[in-house]
C-alpha cells in the first residue's frame, strides 16, 4: 500500500459517510503536499482495494474532490492533482516563489508591458504628480501551464524605469534593483467575471473571482506598487491564522 494512505483513517461507525471521510482525508493530504500538482491519484479500483471500501465510495469521494477543483479526470489517462494556491494573508511573498515552493513551474504570459499615464486612482494611491508616468505590467499568472490569475501592476517609473526588464518575478527584479517591497496593504473582494476577464482567466462568464488589491511600500514608506489580481476561486485560497 502507498504509505500516503496510512494517514487516511476511515471509521464506518461515525455519522459522517465514508465517502466524505475519504474525500476530506485526501483533500488534507493534497493540501499538505503529500500529492503534488500533476501527480496521478490511484484509480477508483485501486483506491477501493487499498482502503477496503466499495468502488462507489471511492467514486463519490473523487467526485467531491473534482467538484472542489482539486483534481481533474482525463478519460483514458487517469485522475490528476490540479495546481492550487493556499496563500497566507499575513506574509508578503512573491507569487513565483510560492509556486516554486509548492513544486509548480511558474510562468507569465504577458498581455501588456509599457510606460504610460496613470489613471486618477493610480495617481492618488501612489502619490504621483499630475505629469508622472508609470510602468504598467499586465499578465496571466500560470502554474504548470494552468491559468491561476490575471494580474495588472502599476509602478512609478522612478521605481521601475523599464517594464520590459521584468521577466517572471516582479518582486525578484525589485530586490535585485535595491528597491524591495517591504510591506503591503491588501484588500480582498469578490467580483463576477465580465466577458473579457472570463476569456483571460479561462472561466465561464459571470463566474466568481477573488479580486486582490495590493498597495506595496518601499523601506522609506513610499508607495511603489499598485497591483490588482483576479484569482480563480477553483485554484486559489487565502488563509489567515488567528491567535489569542
């Protein structure tokens, strides 16, 4: 038996149905990294045999994981773990670094990289003068070739003079340039995808997305980065740890 099954304890005497116990146990194992993105899960038959449950129980557990967006089923190929992100709201980290730590291959598909005039909101939030210019970066954020989010960043040209200089990680470029973002304020809201955004995120029109607005600051407390990210809810979770 695969050693990863040793932590899946199913108890028929509990009120919770076996398929839900199995789904919950598999979900916990996936989120903890026991199974990585792109890795195959055992078939219904092998799962049933390994855990001494019926194939119907195994099938219903996998159905629940598929509905949660944790797995995908490819007819004739098998069942595979889908990429997912569990991002803590209490820590400032690069999207690329977090993906690498979870075993994914991060990639950006650039939609826009240019110097331009800021909007009135960008002017206000970044504290810019009326004739200032900004570097605008708009891209799809991908993990193992799956679109996770649509992101648009705006930075004063005094912070990022050449938007074409950023390759994969904006934060890594800022670190190397000696202008790291040391703190940020984030706001998370829910929005429904309009036709353009749905096409970019590869979701159905009207599907709910998480809109994350982040204002990042340099060490001297100068606002230096305004980023709006539209995150797919089937791949993205935000967590906050509370303590007394």
